[in-house]
């Protein structure tokens, strides 16, 4: 036989429930945009939990690891990032320079032109491996996470600053330099004794 | 001419009220659940339900191929008409009542029962298991709960000796020609205000009000008695096959029904269009705040407060199981309401004489 509860018990229970919902009903309606680094982030137990996104945004840490960005002046077009990328979202086309084209901010000499440096953010899985292998630390993850487009093609970020004509010109120059070098090499092969003599 | 005018005004009012009630329901539920509810459409999202209804009116009106076409079309119209007709005998102020007939309350009870027919038609015509189950549950529930509701109403009727809703309102305030007693000992005929309301005229009427309120929740299929529409069990109950305008009509009827039962509760138990402010010595607040426009304000405030209470209850309590629902009705509320009728008789015969 179940123990009978008094009618008072029932009404008390109902009242308790109503008070709880009323408390939530009265609680503040706008969520304060508090980031993880702010004081009391884990103590927001009262009030609305909805973030009205485009109007309110959560502050993200400065060192956030979201979208990739590259400083092209520091890039030596070594292709390491494209090689390590597990999803092949980085597409690089390098052109050999005829002479050294400058130095990066850490003193490495640049010998390659970047005709194409595309990162497809639609493919990117944000693993960050490319930023680890980058020898000049020019490829970094930024705290920018909110970039949306109507056309998915726009998700392919283009970083190379070279125009098509310029690239063609550079390519021709590289080919010419290559040819000249080849010719010089063949000439040297044809006169091995001279070479040998010169070396000696 | 005035007849048509009043009916058009009422229809407009009910349509706007229903849309705002849906908005209020969404807003209250959101706030209770720590969300924000509609905020984008209009200030505070006020135009959200208007946008929704425009979308609904533009939708394709689909009738299932296996449905009973005539019944399927008639059901929502019948449901809404039944609820709308209920407003005919509701007094809005000492002057405004569409039809002051001496069987007003009896008519209301009859009209409310017609809604059951509409729901059965909707469920049957849809030719859908869920719809049929929902409508059967709904009928079992509404017919059962009409008994405690009617008995609670009867205990009030015995006290006032009338079925005319306008006269009932008059007997709860300063305009009364009979003498009124607060709990049977204090003559409040000249004081009026909250002390003259039905629930304070006799102690047992407070319980009768609670019984009526619980039964009215069940009659308009609201939580905790929403088993006809139980989303987790029956998809949407009897209106699962309805789309577009027909669904809109059913939805409108549901909210209009909430308002109608709240209006009846306000008139029978909470003083109708009478003011809650009493006359205090020479400051006759009750006399000042009784009149045509005040009457409309008071009765709407009371009814809307009850609607809000219904919404609050909906988002607080879980749903009853079918057998628990029937147990509550037949084993608790009906005996209790019979006792209320008995008390009313004793009160009228021995205390008020």
C-alpha cells in the first residue's frame, strides 16, 4: 500500500514549481558578453543564456586560433605548409627568381616568387600544423572567426599579390635564366679539362 | 446595424488577442526557459505572430486524399464558430452585452460543448491514427471535465438565483440591489470592490473557483491536461493534418477558447466588470471606478490575467497521464464540486436568510 500524501503536500509542490518558473521569468534578459578570460565567466548562472549573435559577440582571446592569415613579405614560398596540410587546402605555385629578391624580417633570403598562394577556408580543419612547420612564422592563426560569404568560392582566400602578367613575365624570366644556366652547364661539360684546370 | 458592428469588433478583437496571446505564450515560455523568444520582428518581436499568420495564409491548402473532404473543411469552421458564438452572452460592462438573455450561462455551457463535436470531426475526417487518437482523448477529457466545471458554476448560480451573466455581475458590486455579505458576516453592499466578489461572498466559492479553473484548463486542452495534443506522443493531436488557413482557424479557436473560459471565470468568480477597489469611508473608489469604460478595462484585465496564469501553468507543470487525468476528474473534482453545490444550498438557506 502506497503511503498517502496529504493534499497540502501536493499544493506545496505545485507552488514550488510555480515559484521556480517565476524566478526564471523575472531574471535578466540580456546576456552580458563575457569572454572566457573575463572575471566570473563560469559563474553566469542567472538570466538568459541566449547570445543575440550578430548584435552581441563573445570576446575571443587575442591568441585565438581561428582563421589563417599570412604575411606575404615574410614568406619564402618553401611549400612546407602545403605539404603538411592533411586536407590539402593550401595551393602554392612558386617561380624561381633570377636573383635574390630580398630578406624576410628574420633574415632569411627569399629566392622564390609566389605566383599563387591560396588557402581554401572551406576545406581547412584548423589543425594548425601549417603554422608549426612554417620556418619564418609568417603563416599564423588569427583571432578572427566570423567571416561568411554568399558564394562558397570566396572561402578560397587568395594571398599572392602577383598579377597574372607579372607572373607570366617572371615565369619567362625564370625559364630564360634556366636555359642560360643549362647552356652554361653544357658548355662547361663540353670543356671538362678546362673546368678541371680551373678548379685545380 | 449595431449588432453587426459589435460582432465585427468582437471578431477583430479576438483575432488580435489570439495573435498577441501566441506572442505572449512564446515570450513567457522563452523567459521561463532562460531564452529570449522572438526579438527580431518588430519591437520586442511583437510582429512575429502577424508575420506567422501571413505566412500561414499564403500556404497551400492541402486536403489529404483519403480524408473526408466535407467534414475536413467544416471542422475548423465549426470549432471557431462555436467559440466565437460563446462571446454573445458575455457582458463587457454594465452597458455592453451582445445578448442579455436569461439563460446566458446555460447557453455558454451548451456552446462550449459544440467545440467537442468540431474536434471529433477534425480527428475523424483527417483519416489519421494520431488525429483520431487525439480527438478521442480530447472528447473523453472535455466531456468528463464539463461535469465539475458545470457543478462549480451551479454552486454560484444557486447563490445568485440567475443564469443571466449581466445580473451575476451586478450582484458582485456596488450596483447591487440586494445586500451582499463578505463571507456572510460583513455587509459590503455599499463597500463593493474586491470584498463583494463571488469568491469572497462565501468561503466554499474559493474552492469552487479552483475547481472551475482546473476544469477550464482541461476544457481548452491546456497543460497539464494537454494529452489530446501531446507532442511527444501524438505529433500534434487532432490538427496534425491541417495546414494553412484551416490550421490557423483551429489555432485561433484554441486561444479564443482560453479567453472565453477566462472570461467566464472572471464573471462568475472575480466580479466581472466590477472594480477591485473598495469604497473606503468617504473615499468612494468603487463608485468612481465603476462604469462603461472602467468595466471594459476591469473585465479584460481580469480575463487576461487568468490567461497569463494559464500560460504560466503550461510552462511549469508536466502532462498528466490519461488514467491520472480521469482519476483527478471523477474521484476528486466531481465529489468536491458536489460538496460545493451542497454547501451553496446550505449557505443560501441558512446563512443568507
